[in-house]
C-alpha cells in the first residue's frame, strides 16, 4: 500500500498515510468515558500548536462547511462583509443568504486577492460587524494576505469579527491565529492535515464567544459557545467520529515527531517553490502559467492556466492514465485551468514525479 503513496494530488481530500488509516481500526470506546477524554486531551496541545493559539481548539464532526456555517451563525450580529474571490469564499455568502443574515458581497476577479486598504474601505461602506474570507482559495490557488487584512479590520474598531476559512492553509502554511488577531479560524480534516474527511476544527477568540452568547438562533449542533465549553473539559457536545479521533491523535503525534508545524510549513513552501520554478522554466514551452500573482500564491494548491487544448478535464484524464490524480479547474475555471494539490504529507520528491508526468501530458496535449 505504501508503495502507491505519492500519486493522489487533489486539493482535497488529500492522500492519507497507511499508518494513519490504520489508526482508525482501533476498537470503539464510549464517548463519555475517560478513554475519550484522554484521547481529546492528547489532541488538545498539538492542535493548539497547529493553530498557533492558546485558545481551545474545537473539534466538530462535520465537514469544513459545517464550521463555515457556524462562523456566520455565531459571529454576525447585524451584517457580514463577504470577501469573494472564488467558489469557496462565495460559499460564505451563500450560507449568509441561506441563514437570512444580511450580507455585503464584494468580489474580485478569479485568481486575485483582497488587499488591506480595499477591505478597510469596504468595511466603512458596508457597516458590517463581521468579515469572511478564505485564506487559501482552493478554487483559484490565491492566498489572501490575512494578517494584513485582519489588522485593517482591527483598525476599524473592536466590533468587526474576522472570520477565516483556513481549510487549505491551516497545517500547510503559516496561520497565526492569536498573533494575527483572528476571531474564528476553521479547517477540515481532509486537507493540509491529511486525515480522512469527517472532522472540522475551529478556534474562536474570546470576543467571538462573547458575541455568540448575545446572538439568538445560532442553532444546536454548531453552537460554538457549547462546543467551547465542552472541549475545555475534553468533551464534545454530541457523539464524535471516534475512529477519526484515533487517526487525528496519530497524525498530530507524527507532525510533532517530524519537527512540528514549522517543519510542515517549510515542506509546503518548498513544494510551492518547486511548482513555481517548473512553471518558470517550462511554462512558456508548455503553454501554462500561474493564475495568481507571485507572492499571492497558495502554498498548498497551485492553479495554472491552460491553453484551450488540452482543457483541464482532458489533462486530468491524461494524468490519471499515467497514474496521477490531479484536479481540473473549479467551476467557471474548469477547463481553462488545472490544479495540483501539493499538501498534507506529500514531499518535494513526490511532486517532482507529478511535474515529470505533466511535462509529457502537456507536450502531447
Ligand atoms: C474543501 C474546502 C472547503 C469545503 O470543505 P468541506 O469539507 O467539503 O465542507 C471549504 N473551503 C476551502 C478553502 C476548501 O478548500
């Protein structure tokens, strides 16, 4: 099984190491018993290290979208500013609409990012008391300057909650929850943390929890006030996906043993740099180029423009025939781009093999 590792490069779900998959096969334990408490306790410190926070990290049994919905339902009092630069950031706006939350939706072109001055202006104009953004927009490979945007939001007052989807950044590139002053950061298990899908993790600032307490209609399943109370006692409000918690503990231990979160960031940075160098050296000849600007590129997802032939879907099929799974573009970019998800436990050496295969697939296309 391990011989096959290094062939699956979707921007989520990501490839999971055999030993992590095997950790799930442990016998069931009662979720109100001391064994589960010990399990959650063992995850607490390492999860805080991953999120760079001293706050408790909540564990929800749902996909990442569940905690995106929690962000809106727990964090917005009057109106939310949704920064939309791709399909996942659009999801926050869709959730706001579905929850009946008033939203001001700001859009930039696909592949672009939001910049602090612009956000300062948008916050003033909109009068919003929360702002949503996706750090690494997996649909376009663009990396928003979240630290600078959060600082700009802070300047406009203490009233604005900064709500961040870190699904393809947490665990793969620097996210400094506390130092950047983020009010809610969330991720899912199946992206840069390289676990099977099914768990979501989130950190709420004290301000966020205080705000949530004042909001009615935040629901039951994803009530962050309750989630935080429970996780402080190494409990979850409802039955957690126990098997996934076994995998989580094993993966967090692995990350610690392999040099910690900074070593993990570094390997992702190297993968991004390797893909950028490839595009720089071979891009002109192969007809491909990065969609986002330099300095605004995700460390975990590279999204490149393609010539009309082959389109993204054809390229993904050609790569499949060579034994590699990569992604076509997303949504409107389906055929005009393709994406390599170089995240999780992949390494530069494995990425080399993908790039070699791309050289062939693109030359023939
Ligand atoms: C994958 C992804 C999501 C959605 O995750 P689900 O786990 O499918 O709910 C949200 N945001 C980003 C940036 C993603 O990459």
